[in-house]
């Protein structure tokens, strides 16, 4: 997926107005980890998966530093009770 596709899919829920703002937001998510950040590495791919509990933002960066996605999960879509539960279910797969 191209940056503009990710912006179209996720930008409104993140409160960003352009694909450039989406990219800057995602870059910030993968900057120095905040105290509210949880993360793990997927052993099969080396992807870094992060979840910022304070902002309820989920993101994945590959082992080469390419941000694959960044979004605010929606329990109506993922089906978990909360966004934290969604993250924890992803972590449990690792």
C-alpha cells in the first residue's frame, strides 16, 4: 500500500489532513518510545509492532525501518473488547 492509500484509510481517525501529515504522524509513533508505548518483535518477520496506549495508535515497522502501517484501531472492526486487547492478541501470536 502506498502512503496516500494509508492516509485515505486511516488519516481521519488519526486527525491528520494530508498524506504528508500522516507520514509525519507515523514517523513520530516510531520515534523514541513514550512510557505509554508497548511493543514487540514478530519473530517470523522481524517487524516491530507498537501500540501507544495514551493515543490508542497501532503501528508496524519492518526490520529495515519501513513503516508498513499506522492507525487507530476500531473495536467494531477488529472485534476485541478494547484496542489494548487487540494489541495484546497480536502480541500473543508472537
